[in-house]
C-alpha cells in the first residue's frame, strides 16, 4: 500500500504550467470541478519518461479505476486516459511515495529486438512494447505478458519456443509482482531458403528442383528452423522441349548437384544448366512403310520456338556388311516436317540394307543439338537416282546377263528384253524421275533364257502415265546363291 510522510494534504499543481515537474506517486486529476468536490477522475502516476516534454507526455504510465464498479487498471499510458477523460486539470503531489511499494519488470526477446505484449490496458487489452522495455508495478499487482510468435526482425522470421524462466509456461501468462524481475521469451530463427533454376535465355526461374527428396516447382522457398539442415538436388529434367543438365550453383560455383547445409540466414541458391533439345523421337519422328516408295521421314514441329533448324543424319549397314559412319544428309528449317531420301526405297524386309535415320533439333539459344537417337528402316539403294545423275548406267553386267529396251524413245509401248544364264529371281520395275514406283512389270522366278516384257506406258492402276523420263530397274538374284546383279536405264515416253 502507499505510504505518506504525514502531511495533511496533497499540494495541487496546475497542469498547464507545471506538468514538466510531475513525478512518480503524483495524482493526476481530470475535470474542471474536481477541486470543488464535484465529479471528476484521478490516476496515480507510476512511471515518468526521462526528459519529459510535450511530445512524450502521453507516455506517462498510470494506474486507475476507470469507472464505478470496474476493476483497477495498472500500467496504462496517459495518452489512453486523455483520449477518454480529456486534458488533465492538474495534479496533486504525492509526497512520501515509497520505492518499496513498486518493482521494476523488464521484458526481452532472446533475439534482441522486436516487441512483447503486456497489459492489460484500460480496455482490458494487451499492448506492444519494444524489446528491453522496463515498467514499474506495485507489489502484488498481476501483469499479463505474451510473446509475439512469427515476428520478423532484421529480415528473419522468429518463432517462439519458451519462456527463459519457466519453459512450462504458455506463450501468454500472468505474473505476480513480488520483486524486480526480467522476463525473456526465447525464439528460434526460421530461415527462408530459396531454391531456383536459371536457364540461359529463358525469363523467370521455371522447371523443377528437388528439396529434401521432394520434387518442387522452381522457384521454391523452403522454411528451415535452426538448427536443422536442408538438402537440395538439381536434377536433369525437361522444360518446354529442352533437356537441362546441371552445370553449377551460381552463388558459389559449386559443381555438386546435391548439397546439404545448415542455414544461418535467409539465402538464395540458383542452379544453372546446359540445355539441349529433346530428341525428335519424342515428337513423332517416323518412317513410311510402303515398299517401293522412297524412304520418307516425318515429324512434328519441335515445341520450343528457339529450335530453329534440324539436321538429318543417316548411317547404313549393308546386307552382310558392317555399319558405316553417320553422314549429314540435310539441314532443314524449323517448320519443315518431312524429308525424302531419294537414294533409298522401302523394302518388305531385310533384303539389302538396314538404314538408320536421326533428325537432330538445333537449339539456337545455347547453340546445341539434340543427342543422337536413331530410328531404322529396311531398304535398298534406289538405282533410279544414279541413273538420273549419270543419264545412262554404263556399268557392265556379268557375262550371260543382258537387258535392253526398244524402241526408246517410245509411244505408246516399248519392249524390255533381258537374258539370264541361270535360274534366278527376277524383278523389273518402272520408276518416275522422283524415284516413285510406277509399274511392276515382273517379280518372279525365271529359268535361264531370253524374255521380252512389254510396257505400254501405264501404272499399277492401269492408268496412262504422262510423257517424260522414266527409269527401269532390273534385278536378278541367282538361285544358286551367287551375287545378285542389277542394272538401271532411262526410258523416254514421247508425246
């Protein structure tokens, strides 16, 4: 309880001229009639700011009974009382207030900053005070304190754990004033660790990245509570048709795709990659299947707009031979979706050559090509192309094999006469100048001898073909297993 020095009354001081001299233990009065015994309001000063001025007068701390039949309130800012009661009329000097009747409580956060909630105020609410604040309370008073969880200080999120003096107490607690005391709320830091990808020439940070063995979309913010560790792994992955292979971490140059560490602050880790286009086999790269047609590759346009061209590669393993080296056959623009190999035609099975093809996309952003990824087809050399280039095939047939055409030029018919010296499987096929099969005149086994085959200028559908240049291909495969023989020649169908 308050103790006084025996004076018979409390000296009154006018507020307007004497507020700078107010001290702990003085009684502030409100209302113009309070000196005449009329209704008014009073509050006991328990703490006064140092260097009191008109700017910080509202920070004076008081105790009061706000209204009749209301519970006393402690630790209230004067500014809150003024907002209800108006400006004070003055104050009475509280001679003889004993320091033994008040104690100082100090409130702290373990991270050295932020705020703590104390109270209650005149409205029964808690209010925030800065870390390290001290307040005077009467002995026996009950003060409510509450730690503020999840507050951000110096850019780092702080998560409440316990009270230093009693780890069993809840985040909000009541304390009884018995002596000077310090109440510290303990926190752990929660770090925001950002993981992201960076692709050359691509805006933003798309793609995926693995954090603690779970695949996440980039960018991803992982919240890590001290002292826990976090593991990140930059994996090979595909984004917008480009295969990305990890290169290094941008921040420190580490080339280890997986790393585990214990954070000590918020930080960003950026995985950089080398990108190359995905193989065109993922975009419906295919080959035609109709025997006799030139081998034709088809595909869908690559989905990445920075794929600007395609290379067509071919390698061949002749029947009974070994695989030859890859050869670049063509370079095509982005929107091209097919290519015809005029040097090979499709066959029904493995009759001559096994031919592999690869269409490699070019990614202009990083100047990279897709890795090789071949598809194959069974085919044989289209000798019509060679005949077109050479005008006439003058390579000699082995002795005993002869073929000729007469008349040539012709209209409407020509006779192809051939001679074989032993039983053979014989084919005689007409092609147009583009290498497309027009008419199959013969595909059968023949005994040794001389034969005449007439072509009347019609196709396999018995339709008359246009005048122009055509080619015959004559093939004979001896029944005794000897090497096959073939010859091609030019035919001119006159108008």
